C-alpha cells in the first residue's frame, strides 16, 4: 500500500494539526488518542512514511526501528503503566480495521483490560 501523505497522523507529524503530546524524540511521537478506549490510551507513531508493521520492518532504517520500539517502552514507563500492566496493539489493514494509514502502536492501560479479543469468532 502506498503511503498517503495526507493522512491525519502525517498532518500531526508536520504540525499542521495539534495533538495532546506525551512524548517526542527524533524517532517517534506519542500523543493521547482523540477517542480513548481505556483510561489511558496513547498512540506512538514513528517519524517516517510507513503504513503498517510490514513496510516499516522491511524498509525503515535500523536506528528508526530501534528508536520507535524503544519509545513505546519509554512511554509505557512514563505513563506509569509498567507495574499495573498495559496492552500494546497495532492494527494493519482492513481485517484489523486500521483507520489511519500511518503505523501506530496503541498503548492501553489504567484498568483491567479484559480478554484480548472479542470471543465468538
Ligand atoms: P486504528 O483503527 O487505525 O488502529 O486507530 C486509529 C486511532 O486514531 C483511533 O483510535 C482514533 O480514535 C485515533 N485518531 C483518529 N484521528 C485522530 C486525531 O486527529 N487525533 C488523535 N489524537 N487521534 C486520532
């Protein structure tokens, strides 16, 4: 899938629309989800034009891959979730209902989160 430079997270990275930032370094930006699904719901995105995990891990330079995943851990720590627990999730493509075509890892926490997926499928 070709990267769409007009997607909402690309606009956030370019500073064209605001976000409620929780962390930023040279590799990643983290901000609160606009429609939180848990008491803590933060998105971490890499600073690069990648749609999802497949193109990111295939095409991104090693320092960006390292920096991005390190940022996910740093943010979980910064949010105070390491002791209590948290969930990370990255949707990719139609079956996963990915809405924004820029790689992002959701961090959920702040309460017991229940089973990982809706049962019955
Ligand atoms: P996906 O379904 O692609 O994994 O998740 C996209 C997430 O981005 C959703 O949880 C949605 O609430 C969030 N989101 C969509 N637009 C915006 C926005 O403009 N700002 C922020 N902070 N989050 C957004």
